[in-house]
C-alpha cells in the first residue's frame, strides 16, 4: 500500500514537472526574463540621476559632502607628476607611453 502510494506521488510530481517545463518553453518565459533584466539594467542610470536630483531638496546639512567622503580621492595638484615608485606604476606608464606612440 505504501509503495503504491509513493509510486503514484512520484508519477504526479514527474507529470507536474514535465508540464511546467513545457509551459515555460511554450510561453517563451526565458526570452521574457532576458528582456526584463535588460530593461532593468538600462533603467538604473536614469534612476540614479533622478535620485541624485531629489537628494538636493532633502534638508540635511552637508549631505553631499558626507556622501563624497566615501568616494576615493583622485585629485592631483596642477603640474605635479605622478610618482613612479612601485613596479606596477612604472609598468602602467610604459604601457601608456606605448599606447600613445601608436
């Protein structure tokens, strides 16, 4: 009795999985998911721009200065040369020189 009910349950599960698989293929759900993810990634940049514009109206003092402290500083004084102390920096400058000569 127990073996026959287990066998029936396995057949029902197998039939359900086959039906779900065929419905996914027939309804082109993979294409729909790909399109949805493409447009989601495509809409992220305008979302970030609009959020930054709306943050300007939030009445928190020194909000942007606090947010900019999280970003790495890449500023350099005008006329200063980058230091070539490490091997990696020397290699990068050599590659840049070669690329500019081409």
